[in-house]
């Protein structure tokens, strides 16, 4: 998460390192499937338990308010499949999470196999952009379809097995 300024007295932030990633991850939050995130521990925590912040889309528009529920610092390698799934990304698999986050940390220059991360869970407390929220289910469908097209098929395998 990248902290910014304030909105209605609360800190604002964008997920990711690009307009596209900020939009994609904010849509997953608003759709209700992204309730976790992590950042390189070298940056220090971006929030405190109980703190509310405003999530911005890629254009910097406030889309929702979130409240931090829990935070823990742990080695990157200790993130569990259950924690990875809370991030709501791709096909919800640990493999997708690991590969996407390793690439992200490489882009920001913090990647190391033995790095620590701060894993945060949160809940949405308020939707601020109804048009963005109405488009979130389509963004979620696109997220899942892109993951499948790129060979991440854990959800497809679960569907076939179920």
C-alpha cells in the first residue's frame, strides 16, 4: 500500500505500484474478496489495528473506507495458502500469490527470499464510489478469467472437483 494524503480526516492510500494495479486491487476490495494485503516489512506498518483509511483507485478517487482488523510480521515464506487467499487475487492460489508478490517486491527493490512482510487483514466499512462498486463484479470476473488464461486454474479445479 502506498500512503498518500487525507480524505475526510483519514489517511488515503493506493494498492500496488501502477494505475492499473491500484484499480484492480481496489475493485477486489470493493467486491468483497480482498480482505488482506502485505507489504515489505522494511517499509514499516502503514496502519494500526482499528485504524480506518481511505482506499483510492488508480486515478486517486476515494472508493471505500477500510478498517485494519489484524497485523502480523512474518517471513515471506511463512505466509500460508489461507493468508494468500485473503488477498483475493488471481485464482486465490498460493502459487499465484507467491509469484505476483515476488515480482512486485522485485519491482520495488525489496525482494529477498528471506524477507519479512507485514500481513494486514481489514474490512470495508463504507463504499464511497457507487459507480466503481457497481463495476467491481465485472472486474472480479476479469481477474479470474485472466488468471485462468495464464495457467492459474485452482478455482477451475475446485469447481470441477466440487
